[in-house]
C-alpha cells in the first residue's frame, strides 16, 4: 500500500518519459521532413531528369503521406534500421555503430572524472562557504559556465598542447595500445569536457547543500553541539541527496552539448562529430537517428534526476 | 495610539546604491549594445578588406587586435561581428522571453485546459537538448539569420514560459490580487497593474540569463560552421576561421573568444546586482 | 545572587542591516538566574528576546555578532570559549527548544536518532541508556505510544507532538539550563494547553532551570517565576511574575498588559431592529469537482447559516483548517459556493463574482490577514486607495486625491504617506491602508480575515480600536474572522464557532461568557490561557485529543468530544439545539447534561 504509492509515482514518471520521447521523435521527424525543398531533387541536383527524381522519390517512399512515413521511420528506429545515408549509401545503423562506442567511452571517462571531483569541490565549498576558497571556486565556476565550451577547449589546447606540449591536440582512437597512449589521446577531450561539467555541477551541488545548511534544523543541530562535519554529513547531506543527484544528472546532460563541440575541435571520431558532418551535408536519415540518440540520452538523464528526487523524499518514502 | 507610535516604526526610506560589480557589468553590456548598432561606423577598417600582407599579426598600433588569417583587421571584424552576436541573440531572446511571458501569463490566469496543453507542449520542446534542436533545424532549413533567430527563440521559450508562469501563479495567489478580483476588476487590469509590475525584476534577470544561453548557443553553432555564414561573421565564426592561429597564440583567435566571455560575464554581473533596480522601478510608477 | 546558575552582564549584540551598517539589537542586558528557576523574556517582535536567548548558547545568527558582555554559566564564561568548547557546552549544559519544531526537526532522520543525538555527541550516555531515557521523557511529556513514536519520521506526527518531542530532545543530556523559544506560538490554542501542561510537568519534576521566551503574557504567567520585559533590545522591567502582572511599574509593561486583556468595546449599542445586511443559509462550499448532489469533493464548509445586521459585528472563530477563511472567500465571491443561498440586503447575492453587479461588489469588501501580501508592493498608497475610488465612484484627478486624503484621515494616517510604497510602511500602517482600501468602496459589509494576528499585541489592539470606531461612525457591518477568542469577544456582538466546516455554535457575544457551551466551544474557552499564575494547574485537563478520526463521524467533533455518546454521536448528525442563553448549538446532548457534565469551567471567563 505504502510502497505502491511510491511505485505508482515512479511508474507514472517512466510513462511520462516514454511519452516525451515519442513526442520528441514526432518533432524531430516533423522538422526534418517539412523541408521546403524536395529531398530527392536536392540529392540528385538540378540537372537530374524528372524521371530519375520520381524514381528516387518512390524509392525513398516520399510519395506516401507524412504520418505513414513517420510510422515507417519510427518502426525502423525501434527495430534498429535507421535507413541509409543519403551521402554514401551506407546503413545509418552501421555508421552510428562504428562511432557510438567512442562517444560512450568519452562520456564515461568524463563522468568518472568529473562527478567525484565536482562533488568534492561543491561540498567543500558549501562547508567552508564565505571563505576565500569558496569565493575563488564561485568566481572560477561562474567564469567557466559563462564562456562557450569551445573557448574552454581551445584554451586547454593552447595551454597543454601548444605551450606545455604535454598532450596531443588531436585524437586517434584506433591507435591505443597502452595506458599512456590512452591518457594522451583522451586527456584533452576529457579535460575540456570536465571543465564545463564540473563547473556546472559544483555550482548546483554547492547551491543545493547551502540551501539545506540554511534550514532551521541545521541551526538546531549546531545548538545541540554538533561540529561542522556532523552538521554537513549527517544533517544537511541526507536532505541534499535528492537535489545533488538532480544536479549531477542535469549537469551530465550538458555533456551532450559539450561533446558536440569537443569532438569537433579534437576531431574525435564520435557520434557527435558524425552528426555535425551529417548536418553540413544535410544527410537527413543520419541527422534524425543521431538526434534521437542524443534526445533519448537527455531524457534518460532528466528522468534519472526526477527519480532521484522522488526516491530521496522522506515524505514519499515513509508515508 | 501612543503605544503604537513607539513600537511600530516604519522602515527608513533609503535609496540603494549600485554595487561596483553591477556598474561594471552594466557598462560592459551597454558598450556591446552600442557596438551592435554603431560597430560598423566606428570600425577603423572595412571588415572584409585585406589590409595587411602578413597574417595573424600580433597586436600593433596600426592593428590593435592584430590581423586574421587573411590579413584583415581583427578590431574591425569584431566590431562588425557584434551586430551578429549581440543582435541575433537579442532578437532571439526577445522572441523567447516575450512569447514565454505571454504564454506563461495566459496559462497562469486562464488555468485549466489552456495551462495543461501549453505546459505539455512546451515540456516536449524542452525535452530536446538545445544544441540538438538547433542542429536539426539547421540541417532541415539551412543556416540563415532568420532561421537562427527563430530556432534559438523557440528553444528558449519553454524556460521563459516556466519562469513567467510560476511567477504569475505565485502573484495571482497573493491577497492583493484576490482583493482586485473581488472588486470585480477585469483580467487585463489585473495582469497589467497587479501582476506584471511585480514580475519585472525576476523576468528581467531571466531575460539576461536567457540572453547568455543564446549567445553561447549561437557562438557554438558558428564555431561548428553551422551558424552565421560567410561573408558575414559573428564572434563564434571569427574563432572558427582563425583557429589556425591557435598554435601561435594569435590575438585573432583569442580576442573574439574574449569578447564573448566579456559579454556573458558582464550580463551575469549585471543580473546578480539587479536588486538595486527594483526600488527605482517601483518609484517611477 | 550568590548561588546563581547563570549570570549575564552588559550583553551587547550587533547586527548588520541591509545597507551594511552595524546596528545594536541588544543593549546592556544583564540578569541572573538561580538553579531551578524559570525566567521569562517577554517582548514583541524586534525586542531582541530570541537574540538574547541564543547568546546564552554562545550563538549569534548569521549577520549578528555578540559584541560585548559576560555570560557566566556556573564556572564557565561562555563568551570567552573557543568554537570547540562552545560545541561542548551546547546540548550538554545549555539546550534549546525552537519555535517551530516542524522546521527544527530534520525531515529525513528518525525522531529517536534526533532526540538522542545530543547525548551521543557529548557521550553522556550509551545509545541504549539514552533511548530508555528518551522513552521516559516521552512518557513524562504525555506523548502517545512512547515506545514507538521514536521510530517515526517528523512528518508522521502532529505539530503539538513534535513540539513536545523537541523538549525531550533538549532534556536528553540533562542540561543545566533549557531555553524555550516561543515553543507554543505556532500551535492552535487547544493544542497549546496540552503542550504547556506537559512542559510544566517536566520542568517541575526535574527541577529544570529554564529561560522561557514569549510574546504572550498569559502563557508566561503559567510558566515563569520571574519576568523580564524587553523592548528594542533593552530591559524595561524585571520582577517576580505576580508583581509584573499585578503591579507593573513601566508604562510599556502596562500597555502590554492592557493589550493582552482587551476590554469589551461596549457592545449592544446598535438598535435591535437594524435590518440584516447579509443573510446566509445552508452554505456549503469546498474544492474539487462537485458530485451529483452539488457536494464538492473536499467540502470545507457544510450547511452554514447566519446573518449580519447593519452596524453589527459577527465574530467567526475556530482552529486552523476549520474553514473560517474559506467563509470570507465564499461571501466575497472568490470561491463560489456549491449549495445554499446568500442575500445582500433585499436582493439575492450571486455566488460568483462574474454574476454580481458592480453595486453588489462595492457593498462587500475584503480585508486580509497579512498586510504584506494584501498590498501590491509596486504601487503607492495613493494608487492603492485611489483605484477603488475610481473603480466604484468614478473619482478622478482632484476628487480622487481628496478621497485618498479623506481615507487616510479616516484610518488616522498622516497625508504624507500617500506617495509611499507599502515596503516603506510599518506593519500597523500597512494594516490601516489595507482597511482604508476596503473603506474606499464605501461598503456596507467588510470581511476581516485575521486582521490583527500578524501584528504585535499593542499594534493589533490599536487596529481593533480603530475598527470599532469606524463601525460606529460609518454603520458598517463586519464579519470578523479570528482564531483568538479574546479578540472576537472584545469586538463582536455575535460569535459563530466553526469546527471542521460546521457551525457548532452561534450566539450573542455576551452569551460566550456563559455556560453551557457546545463541547468544542467549551474546550476552546477552557484552553485560552488567563493572565494569572496557577490557571494552568486549576484548569481540568481536556481529554487527550489527537486520536486520528479514522472514519467520518456524523458529528465532526466526536473523536475529540469529552461528552460524546458512542453509538449516537458517531452515527446520527447532531440536531440544532437552542440554549436558554439564546445561542444555538449542534449537539446530541441536552442543555442540562452539558451544564452538568462540563461544570468546572463556569468561572473560566470571569
């Protein structure tokens, strides 16, 4: 009965997430298929004969009504068939399949580095709020979040690759044989991504914890004789777990934006680079599939954030 | 009565002073806004003309910010680019915040189905990462200034809507709004006189933040080559086209990046110190 | 005092205000406290009482600083301790009970963990010892299920219980000194009396030395041996409780006492035959969709009827959640009623604002509780008052200015305030503007929702005086909603008691001083603390309520009623019963039964 209420909320939130994903797919498809021009015409160029265009239209299924094309496309996506690239004719699934692991590796490496780092900095800044350390952290993170990701990345290149010559400015994933090489290849992109994400996460973690540290129950704990460590760890943190988990999940969603820039700058063979190339060449099936992967990842992170908030609320856990 | 006069003292009337950082932020923002309109006039050179045989020259008296990869004057190019970076972002922000405000207030005052449908639609829109939405739109419609303004405007509408709606819902529950409704005032009066004036502070702050987000988004797009197209260039495109100068630390690649940073940090400083505005805004009424 | 446990000398506390200037908020305070003594710090908001109480723990809120003085606890000089030494004192030798237990308990930890925490921090007992001590305290504080309540989370117990749990939390490490900071202010009056009784018992049993901070003289009279009267951070008067209550020396103490025991404002001066301004019958209202019978999903008011005559004041009283504020909203048309009828003068009053004529809207005006939210912060006083003058009477330009000036005069405010914003007014001034805005419409009926509860006693009393004068001058009918029986009895000709949305009693204000009452009114009357020491001990303990009403009984008060008849009261709706004193009540009990079964409180209102 009690558990059921919580379970119902979780299930409802999951259902809402799926609905959002469906609506997003509709929006992506609508935008990319409402082209002012004609995909077939565009692909074949102005010199193509009307017969050739008509044949391609038929082959691409462009003569069918929009909703049917949407259903076909959606069915294809679900069954792993995202169509063929308009540029080189290869299956989109294969193109993505070759690149996706690289991007996942990059994202995982970034998350592994940034989450503990950000939590440590954010929590310590909140603990020593108002000190020079806290003010320094605040200024630095504010500066980082208010400049574009490409600036952080280019600055990183300038410092570590150009001036210090520690690291290589370009990444070639195919050539990893040793840990040292792994670090050399990944250090620059991961470092750049981390800068942005850590800054975001530190700000949100600090704010969530300070919000709790202002609560009357914290003053009460101080008046019971609790020291600063006890106040933070056994009083403020348990209540800040939800907001902090939320902050972590939302900050990681910045990864999705950051990865687009970072993969381009470092010429990293990931899915974001693939998508940017797809946009340049207007390779619609590729763009659609990549966009759906990014949107699904984003929705998953937002969902995780919401679930953390629901599950960490004592009023919901203990009715 | 004498008891009250003694213990019931009104707060003193004070005019809050502007904090120094707020002034600094304001000055930066005003400068760039002015450059967005006047940049072309005050630029020492034609932004497109090659004025130096050398490329990526460092800062000199003749070219205060050096020259770019073709030998064009960087200062002139940045001043010209202001129109695109600041102007396009401003237009998109006006679109986003304006429609967010209108829709948010409509949802808050009408409630019921209007609120439900609007909230659901805009939630869907915000379920796409901003860069992804922009990329998809650019892929579909190509990149031009109107497409960029529209895309950025639409992406950031849900956020503005959510803020405006929650502010309006909060104020609509205030007793002074109830009093006005009980008096029989119309919706238009209540929105204009009771709700809107009390939202200005937070809405302006949100406008500033949204402007920063849009500047970052558009610069990022331009940096990828998917934003403002040549021969025009905003600051993001300037970084992109001069990225070759990175290895030598040329001002051509650093200066446009610094321009972006100064703009966004300036806006942030201004917002953080916006508190000083409110009292004056109220008094002017 | 040679054997003083606590000695405070020349205490100064400063704070930094919004402009960054340093201001003194506590000035040269000194007192001594003997072991086993209970000292009260009394004062209104801003008097510095909480600041002084916190400095006894060596603690100053963010932005404040203890700038000077000595606080000697036994052999220890508190203000010279290091941070670590202070931690050792707090919770072990000096303990604190905060005003809002709901906020002071950590929502994500079990109650027991928090109650025994001080003992764990200071190592005064093992976990098992501390827990059994806690259970003892729970029992002494009359908490239900003392063995099991510790396993719950704070949101799972009631506010009154939390407040008592907080006392247990303070006493767990057997401190030398306990500070109780307005511990009952957030509670309903019927809950307050139980909490007070529990505190008093524990304090007496354990011989606790305590500092009791409050704004309420009547509460303090029950708890304290000595009283210090504070104002603007300075001590105004100090003395034993009876002396302060019976022979106050300082004029400020005298004004506090006068405001705490409001005199009736000569009721009954209106002609009996005055026509009714508002007549309400069978009013039912609530929230959520209505069922087939028009009953809303969450009914807040059920079958309420009353009338208010010209120039008369009807008091509406009941505890929080009883529906009294909803009643004002329904009459104002903000929440259309589900069933029933309302008549304004001779004409039917439509339930919804949209259907009311401008004239009907003008004749009924609302005045809300908190002037902070009732006045638009971005409009000047002249604009706030001018709008209704324009809206209802078409006043513009000089005529509008004239009306604004007249209104300010009416509520005894200087004309110079016209160009001020609400943020630049004091609490009392705001409430007067709030009132003036209602008067600007030239209404026949004003609905006042808790108009004095956010104000300090003295300021509130002045507002009540003003309203009473205005009522007479302008012949206004008033509906006066309050949780405070004193206030209602002092200003109202008639009193309506609401319980769980039902009108359990309606009668003349004078009849409220006479038994018998409805059992709920009886509980209410008995729970209002009196301004004399010993009242708490002499008042019979009401039957422990707080037994959750698991099912919907026919009589809403059944679960808490000391004279309920099981089998009848929980099955049949109570009948309307006329009492000899002229009041009507909703009760199964006969008048004689009530008189006989609830006899001990006849003297309660003398």
